[in-house]
């Protein structure tokens, strides 16, 4: 099957804190065709993100396809509060990396 990495389709892929106990992820597209391709593919869903991040789907608090902004956003509960002992990413800004190579079918 012919695929393209998500990083080649999205103009922005980022993660950041959404309060002390959550990290939010934004995937934003330049063109409607790219946004629709990703949505249609089923590669970026609540279930696929739980699998990609190896977490229980219950840790994903929100999953939104925001058509006016050509964006897909999801938010997950952190394992521990931001900045607490054992937290490896206080700002949540390094958590998007697994999304970059996510294969999107043609």
C-alpha cells in the first residue's frame, strides 16, 4: 500500500501542556484535500492514537476534528503532573514525535 508520512501532509504537528495534568496535540493542514485524506484514511483516530502512544484509550480526554481550521486535535491525561518527580517533559512539547512518521494511506 502506498503511504505518506503525516509530517509531509501537515503544516504543523505539535504538542504542549493543557494544564498541569494534560498534554494536547495539534495537527494542522494547509489544504483541505490533505485534511480530508487523513480523516478518510482512519489513521488518526482516538483508538489509533491510544495504540501509537501505548496508552489506555481512557487516557484520551478529547479527540476533535475541527474542519474550519483544517485541524485534528487530541488531548491526553499525563501519567503524572507537569514538573513533578519523574516527569520527563515539563512543557509537554516533545511528545509529538511519534506522529511525524505515522503512515497515511493514499
